[in-house]
């Protein structure tokens, strides 16, 4: 557990946020970054619905870790074609690469000390704290503001770790910090109401959900199911279209029964329902099949923990039916 507690740092964050200004020489770049993140707001909102963190914090972390590249892990920016190579190494621990960005992001924001589902009230100070904690408190140990949080703003001048624990007090971070881009996002998107320091964040999303209060567990489970399924179907479509670097197609017994390889990229409602059935059978130990889909669906079923078997079946079929009925994107 970190020795730095949010309650001890809240006042400091409030002061830093109030006085922060984006440096004039970086305004154009911050503008470009904010516009790009805003264009992908729906993807960040999907993950936000599951992990509870504000979508704009997820977006700003994504920018910091990989320049908002959706082919790279949110954990540390390595390619989604394999598990993470740097700290934290070997994530996601479950599933098989290549991972979707959503799978990786959910893992990054719910693992260990970085589990943002535990956060209750999302104030702007809490956003600062979680952003600094995500990268680590190495700069704070030196009595310096973290460039991960404040770079491109008047709260940061110089000092940077340039590799393997080597700190250079004269080096200047060349990436935009989390909070300057959040400030600009709030100016561009009126649905982000950061309020006064100490106030809960009120975020009006497309679903008119307030992120100041965590969503009830059933709503989070439905969102989790939806994102996993969207992610899975996108991976299947990518494999069917022959995208470079995609994993080879693996046919399960259900694939073969329903028409073979032609269905792996564009499943019919019947095929998707069959996968749900396969997952339920696997989860109860009744059946087993060598398909990457079975693992994804087993994860979905596991996310409905605490519900009875009949409820699991009903919720899984309901979520799958919604996705299957949509037009291909």
C-alpha cells in the first residue's frame, strides 16, 4: 500500500488545480490532443461505465501511455498483439492475444492498487491523485510535481526520469500531462462539469449517468457484457477480413456445425446464441471446446457472480441478443 494517502494530499491537489495554466508554447498541441480524445469519447465512455472512472481521465491516461493509440495497452503502451512487456508485466493475465483495447483498458483500471472501482466520490482532486498514483509517486519522493500529471502546465518546470531509475533534474518532459488535457477537454465539452474544488464531478453522458455516484452493480455487469461482446465481435470481423497480424482463425465445434469458417467473422443470431450456450455448458463443467470465444464468454458469465444459474442464462442471452441484432459497423 502506498504511504501517500488521498486525504493527506487533497488540499495540495486543490491548490495546484486552481493555479494551473497551460503554457502558451504548448496550447496548440494540447488543443490537438483534446480534439482527438474527444472524437473517441464513446469508446472511453464504454470503459468508464464498467470501471467507474470518468471517461476523460481514461482518455488522458491513454494519451499519456501511448499517444491515444488503440493498438497499444493502456497499462504501459506496448502492443496489444502480446501481453504487456513492461511494468506491470504480463497483463492481461487472462485471455489470449491479440487483445482488444477495451479488454486491456478494463484490466489496467481494475487490477491491484489501480482498481478504480473502489473510488467513491470523483472530485477533481481525486482525479489528480489517481493519475499520479497510476504512474507512481517517484517524483513526489523528490519533492517535485509529477510531469505525468502536470507537464505542459505552469505547475511543472523540469526534472524527469530518463530510464531505469535515473533522474535528470534538467530534463524536460516532452509529453502532455494528464491534467492540462483534462482542463482543455472540460472547456470543449460542456457535459464535463468539473465544478469547484472539493465538489463531486458531474458528468452527463449519452446515457445521462452521473459518475459522481458509482453505477449499481447490475448496470455495470450489463455494460461489461456489452463491451466484451462488442470487442469480441470486432476481433472476429478483423480476423475474417484478413487483417495483418491477426490471430489465426480457430474453429470450435459450434463454428463447424453452423457453417465453418465463413461464420467466424460475421456470426448470425443463432451462432451467437450457440456461443452463449457453449459458455454456459463450459462454466458448469458439462462441456469443453477449444475456442478463444469460449474463454471470453466464460469471463462474461463469471462477471455475473452471485446470480443463480437461471439468471446467468437470462442475462447472457439478453446481452447477446442486443449485440447480434445490431447492424455491422
